[in-house]
């Protein structure tokens, strides 16, 4: 990664010193402190790119602190980084938070995306915008790239509008829609998938009954696989101007939250009798509505040879969760 001296004033980016030895394509990753952004950063570094990562509230010593809603800050960022490609992972991705704070969420999911798209176009960079299966209502799956979006909540609407801003302002751009993600988390609550882990453990420790949704269908997908697809798309786009528009990528295992929790319990040889399936559609105003089954048709990606074989859920989620086990020696016994 580039070695940088950074002006940490809110909304400002100043690159005072750049590593002259950095080679390969220059890539900018926004939201690089987040679950997906970290995986994308790592993947592009592994591929020999000169990668610059940005963050805001969680910007660490090796990330640029940049307020993407500040147009001047983004102009400075783009003019000094001069990226060949931008992978835009920064977003407010928690549906319930978006529902409670729609204006703040729209700022990052829509307004910042429009700014970034315009600046990417100005410097000739390829822009890959990370979107969501939540742009669909989940009533008539599977959904192809050309199907009309029909979001059921504010988060889905904000991602839909972010897609439109991307494609409107940057001719060399693509949208990658993905489902619920999990990966190498800093805490289990960082992903809606790994957030189920404390509920799985509850039966082994406290014996408490735990009810989990068994209605809404999900396709939990590992961030490492998504990051590899991002690399494939950006590499292909550098060689072929037809690589633009909308793409879908998803793991193939269809699971409810209840089934994910059962899979975790089985993988770690933990009791699961305390897990109870809820088969009624959630109702009430306590949380944002969710699509029932937003399964994505990934055929365009597959025809172009840009997909990757998704990791099996059971083994992948074990890799994510073992640091959060009460006894992490499970690796020595769990599969024997």
C-alpha cells in the first residue's frame, strides 16, 4: 500500500508523500475500513495494485480519512491519487439505521456516489459501485440484471438511486449487486450473518430459547469471493470497454436466518434445540421491511467468465467465527 502522510482535518485529504516504489494499476477503495472494503483492499494488494483506501469515522493509520460527501475533498483525493479504477464500497448498509436516519444515509449512499462518479469520469477512472439485492422486493425471484428495481425499504431505495447516479455520471462504470455478506469480522455484529453467533451460543451457555426468522430467504456470500469478482470486473474493464452496466454475484446456498444458525451449530458441534423457527412474515414498524427472496440471476457474470466459485457456507463461516468461540481449540476436534 502507498505510504502517506495525511492531513486528518475532517473532510480534508492531503497526500504529502507517496511511495515512489508503488507499482501496478492505481486503485482507490472507498469504505476500506468496512467488512467488504477490507477484503477488496486485500485482494487488490495481492494482485500487485497500488491501492489507496479511504475511510471516515474508522480511518486507521494506513487509510486516508476523507468525507466523501465533501466535493472539494473528493476532488483533491482523485487529483492526487489519479486512480485507474475506483471500487466504491462506502455506504450506510444497515436497513434499520437508514430507516431511522434517511437524510444521513442518502448523503453517503446517493450524494457521495454522485460526487465520486463525476470525479471518476473527469479523471478517466473506471468506477465499480457496490450495490445490493435489496433493490428488489423479493416477490418474483430470480432477478436478472435488466429487471426493474422495486425496493421495499429506504435502504434499497438509496442503493437504487446510487446505481442511477453511478451510471448517469460516469460512462466507464459498473454496478455489482450482492446479497448479505459475511467475512473476516472485527466483531460478530459487523455482519447480519455472524450476528447470529451469540444466539447460537446462548443455548450452549444459558439454555435460553431463541426464535429466528425462517421466512425470508438469503444467500450469504463471503466478502473474499466478492472481492475476487471486483478484481475480475476491474481487470476486464481495463481491456474491454463493453464491461459496464449492471452485474450480479451471489453464493448459491439459500438459507433463512434460522438455517444459518443451525449450520453454525452443526459446524461447531453445538446444541441447536434452543433455536426456534419463525415462519410468519415479520410485521410492525419496529424494523425496516425486508425482501422475501431477492435471489440474483448471475448469468451475465458467468457468461463473461468473471464469476468465482463461492465458498461453502459451513466451512467459510467457521473460519470467520473461530476467534469468537469460548474455546478456539475447536479446530482440532470439530471435524473429527
